[in-house]
C-alpha cells in the first residue's frame, strides 16, 4: 500500500471513530491534514485533559515536537520574530557576537525566508497535491496548522542554545532518550560494552579512545578517497590514541596497517560518550552528537557539512569545548593539529566537564524526574480554553513591517525631513 492509500485509510478510520480525543505530536503537516480530512476540528476544553480523554476521536491538540535548532521551526507563524543583531540564523555560521559583515549576512539570511524544516515543503509536489485534496482544497495549510499550535516542545536543552526571549508556551524537553547518569568507571553506564568494543577500550598502551562518526545522514561510503586518507594519515601520527570510526566502509586502504584505527558499521555512540576512556568526539556537528557530548563532558572536533551543523559548531565553540575543521580543507596536517590541540589543551576537557555539570544541575531535568512533568504541564496548557493568554496571537497577526514598526518609522522620518527642509 502506498503512502497516499495509507493516509486515506487513516482518514476513513478517523471518521468512523467517535467520543474521544486525538493528541498529535506533529513534525510535519501531514498528520494535521489527516485530522482535518477526518472531520476533526482543532478545538479543546480545559477539563478534557483531566478526564484523560486522550484516545482517537473528536478533537485535535496540535502539539509539535522539534529539535533544538527550533528557531527554524515556524518562528514567524508562531509570532516569534528573531532579532538578527544577536540571534544567528540556523543556516548561517554566525555566533551571537557578529561583526558588521556578519550582521549583514545574518540579516540577509533572515530576510531570505529560508527555513530549514520548510525546505521539503516546496520539493514534495506530489505530497502537497495529496494534502490539498485531503484538506478540501484549503491553501497554505502549513501556515494554518502552525497558527493552531498552542504549545511547542523541543527535543533539546535550552541552555545549549543562544540566549533569546521565549514565550511560556515553548518548552525544552531535554534529551528524550537517556541512559544512566554520570560516567561509570568500568563500562560507561547503561550496560556492559560488547567484547569487541571492550577490547578496543582496554588495548595495552592506549591513552584513550577518540570516537569518529559523521552521523546517519552522511554516508561515508561517498567520502572522497583522498579525504579518507587524510583522516587515516592523521590518525597514524597518534599511535597511543585509539580511533573508533563509524563508517559504512569497513575496508579502507591502509587502515589495516594502523593498529589504533578500528572501523565499525555501527557503534553505540551514546554509551561510548559515557565511557571514562572516551577522550574526544570527532563528528559532523549534528545536534544529537553535540547534545550527547555536552551532557557527558566530552570535548569535540567538528567538521560541519550542511544545514544546522554550522550553527551547532558555533554553539559548541561558545562553551569552549570545540575546534572546527573546514570540510573543503581537510588535510592530514589540519586534522592532526585540531585533534592534538583539543587533546593536549586541558581547557577543552575542563570546559566540557563544567558544561556537563551545569546541564546536570539545570532546572528542570525531565530525564531525572519520576514523571514527565514538562509534558503533563504542556498538555494542560494545550487543552486550555484560551490559549491566547500565553501565546503570541497578537504578534502572529503582524507583518514584518508592523512588527518592527517600520510603517511608523518611515512616515516619521519623512515628516521630520519635511519639517527640516521647511524651516531651514
């Protein structure tokens, strides 16, 4: 059964379901379309949450779950305008302290209207057509569904993001999947390492392990041979450090000649971050890797490739736990220099441990609570009869020029200019 058939089957099932509620954890507009196609309106009442009416049925609570680079998730539609003078665009490589040219580029990024999670919307023509059919021909369903969102939950730590003003209906959930607590002295917490990995971590003469992973999206089998060789050459210069490389290529020319290089198709990265002999994470700058390393106090060397990885690298550098490499200039010397700098300068590991302690002590820490307090509170907010009391409904109705009072500033400037010319 294809994607379209599945959606129409679900709509028919929703239409035949009565006397209940439907809670949506939404990362795209398809489920909102399913709800509307099934005749479910996005309305709720405050006491329905207390009665536990959370089964498929007669009403919808659109409750999206986003990752921490949340500012690319529908900010204007939620009534949140970022200030480009100190809030970097998620697709830029700026931090929160920018030069004149940096601010200029950041303003242009914001004015471009490019938002990372919305990019696929313009590319999925067939799906968009299907959604329009399901939604009774209503146009701009994406903006419509976003304006109906009373609460936004973010899979990340607010402390790791750049500071910015936020309304109370935006909540950070922390890391949703968490194992163990602090680093364990034997197995890294969350269970024993597999014998294969345990042998790497206990190799005689090794000072520790560098975990190398470019994430799940970037297939390392497409890595140019000269780039892979640059990494191997750099690793070969550090024989007392083991390098555990997660790669789809388990056969790399020259790798077998390096006893400190270990290639694996898959690694339990979160568990390895908790191991006391993990010295450093060499990664692409994806948010999950940044979050895991930050929580476990592991410094990082990052090679940002695309999307929000550049700004994640800026986040990591802001805390003094990272060195970045240019993906277009990955020589063995540059890689070796970055690794040596982080491993030999104790400030990086000290800053990483400090950041880990601050995250562990931050309030709230949902993973340490006996019940999902944040989620329960967010659901109660979402079911409130008047969500306009804590959302930016007034700001949602303002355009760019109104929000920034440009429509007031221009006539005022014109009036002042005319008065000056008149009386000069």
